[in-house]
C-alpha cells in the first residue's frame, strides 16, 4: 500500500512549521518574522535595516517614507504620497530580513504586507512539503486512483 499525500497531511505539516490555515494576525507575524529572521519594531532604534514612517511637508501634507537610510532619502524612490503604497515596500523589506522600524505597527499596510508574505511562504512551503513527501515515497491521492 502506498503512502498517500493528502491535503490533511500537508496542512498538518504546515501547522507544525507555524503556517496554519487558521493563523491569526499575531501568529502570521511571528511565523513571517521567524522565517525571514526579521523584526518589526515601533520605537525609533539607533540602527535599523529599513524604516517606514510619516512626515509632514512644509505646506502641511503628510507623506510616507520607506527607506534603507533615513539620513539620505531619495525623493523619487523613498517618498510615497499614499499610505497604501507602503505595503509592497514593506513586503520587500521583510523578505530582506533584519530590523524594520515602522511608526505604526497597527496600520493596515503592515497587516497587508504580513498577510501577503505569509500567504507567499505558505504556498512555497506547500510545494516544498509535497516535494519532500514525494522523495520519501508518498504519492498524490489522484495518482493512486488512476493507477
């Protein structure tokens, strides 16, 4: 009798790695930070690898900064006029690892970035788990039905 790869088995192995389908926001953040060896902080540190924060312009508008160096900001690359533009910049920074300063950890763009990273990793780990199980002699449920 063959060892069969089932969705339940994959879900069980994902759960052991911290990537449960039922993960809440805090669990997602922990899993993503652990996987990428990164840390999101909301207290201005002496050193960080990436910084995300808001600033006011001289005429009273709020802009958002996402940069590797707050002492050398590129107007074209680091300044965002809309908060929703920060999610993809933060996703990239999370994947790069290290300490990331975010002035408001409860912002929706932080939640968005963490969820996107979590889903990406969950899909990637699903493929890795299927490959590992195949290497161990498991077969997909569909393959046993056609044989």
